[in-house]
C-alpha cells in the first residue's frame, strides 16, 4: 500500500500544532502554578505565625497544603492536555482500597503526623527521645519528623515510629532534677561528706532554691557508701550544672581527704603444705 508522505507530514504537523500547544499550556500551568502555590503557602504560613500559631502546626499545614495544591495543579495540567481527569479520579477512587493496602505504612505515618499536631506531645524546638533517638525537633511533616542530634546529625524518623512507643520530652518542663550518686569510703565521716555536698550546692549559681535539693545516703554498696545528691536546675542549665557539679565534687572530696573508692577484687594465695 502506497503511503502519501506529504499527507502524513501534514497530519503530523497538525497534531504537533494542536498537542504541542496543549503541552506548552500544561507546562506553563505547572511552572506558573508552582510559583503561585509557593506564594500562597508562604503567605498563609506568615499569617499563622503572626497570629502566634504554634510553629509545629504551621509546619504541618505548610507540608499538607503544598502537597494538596500540587495534586490539584497536576490534575489541571492533565486536563489541558486532554486527559479526562474526571474518569481518572473515578478510577483512583475505585482503586482506593488497593492503594490504601499498598501504602498502609505511609498512611499510618500520615495519621501519626496528624496526631502529633493535634495532641502536640512534641513541638518544634523540643529536645526529645523517641524510638531510641535523642535530638531537637526541627520539623514535623506529614509523613516524617526531622531531629537534629547533639552532634549535629539529622535523623529523619517516620511519624508512626514516634507515636508507637514512649516519647520522652526533656523541654516541656521549665525545671529538671539532676540525679547524682557519689560513692565514698566506709571510713569517711558521713557528716563531713554531707557538709561538703551542701557547700557545693549552695555555691553553685545554677541550683534553684525551690524545689529544695536532696542529700541522703542512698545505699551501702559493696565497696562504698553511696550518697544521692539531687538538685533542681532550669532545663536550659542542665548540662552546665551537671558538668560543673561533677568536677566540683571530685575536687572538694579530694581536698578533704575523702576517698572515692572504685570496685576492686582482693586475691588471697594460700600455700599448699602437702
């Protein structure tokens, strides 16, 4: 069968004109629409921040609204090309169960993200421990939460992994108690040891007067008498106070000639007379 090349080229040119314009229109919608979406999301977030809305909620709304608007944008671009988006939506709806089963992990992360935003056990800026990881919350997204560890590593955690276990929030309270255990020799004067610890705590600027600190004999250990020293400090001063008091206790006990024993084993050798 003979093919009319001229007619074929004309048809291709016609298709190129029609669909080329549609494709260019779709690309223009995607390009311009993305800029508009970013502007709308940024304006919304700024309004929420000005109204003193919690930063955690703002970040979540930012992620969710941007994702939803981008989906609408893609559907609009497909409609310009000529794809029947109404039938596509119907097909997606019919396949919703299968998609839900395939993406149940992602859906659980989304649900966990919603719970984190609604009940707010953690907020942006909190120092927490969850799923075996400690760090500062940088962002709570729709699927994941970003933590920055004390050594400046970024850990991206699934939201479901956070809500499925215990969450320890070290920042939610203004005050924290430091629990020290100092061991001294059995030959030490316990009254003298108590005086030293009281002197250290009274001279430390980080220690709060209310609640009052606690000093007491915690236990009679295998090789030492163990004192519990439990002062209260502001949460932001926790580590500064911890390092200072640990070093200060060692120095003061050494100056007083009070031994800090360490675990040791005595081996006795008996000569066999036979």
